[in-house]
C-alpha cells in the first residue's frame, strides 16, 4: 500500500503500527497470534529524512516476544472476529438503512485488520458499502438518512467521522442529505469538522488514555492500513468531497471543537492546534508522532525487562 503525499512522521508511524499490533498480541510463550506479523502490513514506506527508522523498527520486531511486563497479554479471540462476521448480513436480503450499513462496515474493516491486514480488503469493503447506500437512495427511501432525534449524529457525520469518503459521496447523492450537509449534533460536530478531527488517527492525541485501553487501542491500530491508503488518504478525501458539495469549512470552529473536547491532550498538542492553519494535517501528524513515541516507550521497557533477566 504505497503512501504518498503524507509527512515523514505519518509514513513512519504507518510502518510501525503493524509492529505495535504484534507487540500487543504476542502470546505468553513468545509466539504471535495467528495472522499478526509485520510482514502482513503491506505498506510501502518512503521514510526520507528520518534517521535510521528501519533499524528502530527491526529492533522493535526483535523485542516483541519479550514485551510481557508481568501483565496478562491482550489477545482478541478469533471467536470475536467470527461473531462480528455473523453480524454482517447480505445486503441483497433486504435494503438496509445507512447507519446499519455503516456499523457493518466498521465491523468488516476491523475483521480485515484482524485477519489479512490488507488495506485493499478494507478499501473494497468501504466501496461496497458505498454502493449499497447509493442503491438504497436510488430506491427512493429516505428513512434513516437523517438523525432520528435532533442533536444526534447523522449517517453523514458518522461516515465523515469514520473516514469513509465513498460512503460520504454516496449519501450526498440524496437531496435530503445534501440540504443538511452542515447540520451539527448537540456538541456542535458537523460532518466537515468530523473529517478534520481524523479521530481514527488522532484519538490518542486527543485523549492519551486510549493507549491504556487495549479494547480501544488495538481496534484502531489494526485498521491503520486503511487510513494510510491511497495517494489521497481517506480523511482528506472525505473533506474534499464535503467541500465540493458545499460544506461550510470554518477552520476556527474546527480548532475550537478540538480544543474544547480534547481535555486530556498535551500542552504541546494544544499549542500546535492553536497555531495550526489545517487542523486535519496537524492532528494526523501529532497522532503519528504520539503513536511512534508510545512504541519507543514499549521498546525501552522491553529492553529494561530483558536486562533484569
């Protein structure tokens, strides 16, 4: 999966993300869980100016089996993956509302991350979901195109938040959805702001405690190949699609939303956001840097643990 047009920090983080997944899913006997290996990343990285990144990554790979830290290791049972797969029904059986399609798509991308780890599988799932939404709209139904209750998240905002550009484009083929393109939820989150937040790449910068919760951290990690895919990655494409459709693009509001809601962010992150002219670019780069720092901390702990044995 070639990654072009992104900062060197984001590219490096993409490469080491798969290493982090393996680190979290290593078994107590030193073996990696089935399907998880850095070679499954299928990521082509151009590191450029970064100093000796491959040596750092190779060290991480070598130390993975030793990162136990005396705690129970988090492993996602394949049974959970199979249970998720059962929930994804065949769209041909009956038309599904957009939010149902979005929930199933999130499951499919997660399962692809847990199994093949290939961005192509994740991208294909997103494109298929977009086709289903487009056909639903062509069928004339408007049920579920807008929030059921005022102030809740719309399918358009949810698709933007998750970084699904083709689904966003499909939803906007509805005149009803298009007329509500700038609607905000009770917190003030619009689809355009959601795209700028890039939460699947920046959640740990917004709220660093994500690193401490493997049930949140691992699912985001296993889907990183999707979010780094393509010459124009998903979140950036979402923003372009929304802007081309007439979405209001108020960067000051987007920054204020981040600053107001990301209460656990570091002072460095806050300062960078305040000075930013492009929230999306800033938080993605900061997210990549924070992810890499976390991996380096794990590396250091592994080395220290090895030294005591």
